[in-house]
């Protein structure tokens, strides 16, 4: 006889509107131009998504100079520094920008602040492609990067009265609030967004995990080790008291030993993890347990982004 286990399934979870659009852009590019189409950086941080698109003829590279000039290139959902489209134009390449509109919004925000003569403080994770892309909207030195509240004390700014702040879209809502409070305490005239630049999808998935955490003994987050928003979900689970919170790329990575004796498990997926991997995990649980699946829905998401004009009018 299989042991009983209830799997509490978070909603919302998985693909956000920006990921959905980015994946569609690669698929539509393959339809429009045929294979190969090049993609600069993983279109989204998920191996399954990347492998599926690669099987259809997408070629993933890290830099533009790895692409031939006579094939289209797509920029990933995370955004790119200004130098990237500029270089594609110089090389007369066809390019499609799959940057999420909510990341582009932060790019515009940064430019607007700079036009007003403000130096920008970005809260984000050093080395993450979105951070590189956003900082790369402005000349070097115009955007200072901080990662934690502790970084605020050592910031060297041009003029403490001419500062603005922006954030990466996939940060921890709670950690960011702490960093913002530290910034505001040191620089009272600092200007910034209403709350932060963390997107609706990141916010909703973190809020869902907090509610889920009240019911569960262990949490599984489906997502990649390089996916910022997915890793944040694991931390939210841990901070909400769920000591066994694990990131898994797919069912084969589940540490079944860690679930020994546990009867209530939460399951969610990062914004770049497809639903097929959620189904795979559910089936793996069904194989081992007398399973009950219960949906815990904390918000409804209806947001959708249009694909670029180039796919709407065949030009
Ligand atoms: O590492 P991130 O969470 O920024 O990216 P991922 O996992 O590809 O998620 C979708 C793209 C998010 C952009 O904001
Ligand atoms: Fe856009 Fe948010 Fe999705 Fe990133 S996580 S692609 S900012 S909707």
C-alpha cells in the first residue's frame, strides 16, 4: 500500500506573460524565417524550454558575435544592454527583441531619471543578465548596483540629493523592501517607483508560496539554478518556516529521502518553468503515494503581452 500524501499546488505558478511572449517569439521566428534562428542567451532560464526550441532549430549563443550576419537573432526575455541592438544594426542583422515589456519599462525609467540629471541606484543581483541589460541602458558609472541593505552604507554617490532607485524585476519582495528602507534612510530625497520594479508575476508567485507555507511541511519549486525568480521562491518558502524547500529542474531531481514521513507537500514553479514539468512532478508523486492534489489559488492572472509587430503584419 502506498502512503497518503497531499500535494498543494500553488496558483499562480509557472509561465508569466513575458516568458510566454518570449517563447512565442522564438517559435514565430522559426516559422517566419525557417531554421536556424539564433537566440542570444537562454530565451528564458529553463533547460527544457531551451532544449525544446533547439530541437526545432533555434541556436543558443551567449554573444552576438557568435551569430552569422545572415540569420535572424532574438534577444532573451531578460533584456540586453544598448550596445547589443546597436551592434546588430551595424552588422545589418535582422533582430527581434524578446525583452519582457516589464523589463523594458525599467529600462525607460532609468533613462528618464538620467535625463533629469539623477544618478541611479539599482537593486539587483550582480552578473544577472537583466541587471547587465538594465545597467547597460546608460553609460558606465550612471547606474550603481547594490545587492543588500548592508551595501547602502558604503555607496559612493555623485550628489546625495540627485538620486533615483530602480530594481531587478525578479527580486524577493521582502528583502527589497529592507534595502529600499535603508536607501531612504540614508538618502531622504531619493526618487523611485511607487513600491519597487518587481513584476506582478514575481510578486504573485511569492505571495502564493507564503499562503501555501501555512499548510505544508515541504516545498518543491520547479525551476533552474540560474533562474532568479525561481530561487527567490525557495527562499520565500524557507523564510515562511518551511525548512525543506527545494529547487528541482524536473521530477528526476526530487530527493525522495528528504520527504520521508512528510504528508503535506507544496508545489510551485518559477516563471520560466513550463506546466509539462509540473505534470511530470505530479505523476512522479502519484507513482509513490496515494495522492490527493489540492489547488491553492491566491490570485488570478489575466495579463498577456502582444508579440512584436513584425509577426502581425507580414513585412
Ligand atoms: O533569472 P530570471 O528569474 O530573471 O529569469 P527566468 O527564470 O528566465 O524567468 C523569466 C524571465 C524573467 C525576466 O524578468
Ligand atoms: Fe516579465 Fe516578470 Fe515574467 Fe520577468 S518574470 S518576464 S519581468 S512578467
